[in-house]
């Protein structure tokens, strides 16, 4: 038998990403989020949902740009550090000992330690109540070369991404089957 629950956010676990943003003066921030999704193949678009009280909202709204940085499991302490400090009062790059790298097309910096960096330009903003959904058109993807397979496919077992659900971090990437 199943129990009925009130609506809850239960599409989990979700991959953890470190989203970088910056204002027009170059003041930057990192926010740890797990609410991100691929939204379109042509053009390639992705979405990030950011809580309305977060400092990153102001930065993204100012430049209409963000970078999705996909960290690996080896970065778990740095991922968590970025989640419990507020960017308006803390330089999260310095606090978490992460390295800034210039992006090709956007103001926000890439995180050099992350094996995947995805530069995005905001093309739509949706108010979803407690969160704002930023829809970003992907401008370019940066990948560590040792993670690229034939045909520019990504070997996610080498990325070893972090997953998140109910205030807990997880890691488990096992290839089960190739889509036919």
C-alpha cells in the first residue's frame, strides 16, 4: 500500500553543481545548488532554480549570465563550504580555496578544479514562488580532456559527480545500460 503525501520536492537525487555569477563590476559568487536541468537540445539550454533570498539572484539578474560548474566527489568539502556561507559577505572562491578561471563569453568565472564548466546566457526568467528559474542558452562547454570519449561523449564515471537529496550528499555513477 502507498501513503499519500502533500506535494514535496521529490525528484531526487539530483546532481550538485557550483554556479558562478558576477555583477558588471566583476564581483563574483559561487552558489551550491542541486536544482538544475537540461531543458532543450536545439538550442542547448539548461535551467537553474535559485532561492529568492540568495545573493546570486542579484548578480545573475544584473549580467544575465551564469556558469554551471560540475564538481567531482573529491571536492565534497569545498562544495559544502560554498553552501553554508553567504556570498554578500564572503569571498567564496577564497573561503573554499577554489581557483578562478576566465570564461570565454561571460563575465562570471569558471571554477578551474571542476572537470566540466558550462557557460550560459540567460534567455528567460520564471518566478516559481520561493525560487527563480533561470533558463540559460549554453554558449560553450569546457571539459577536462581525459573525460572525453569518442564522438565527444563524456565519461561520467571519471567525472564522479555528487548527488544531493534531503540535505545529504551521495555519489554513485555506474553505467547500467547504453540507450539503444
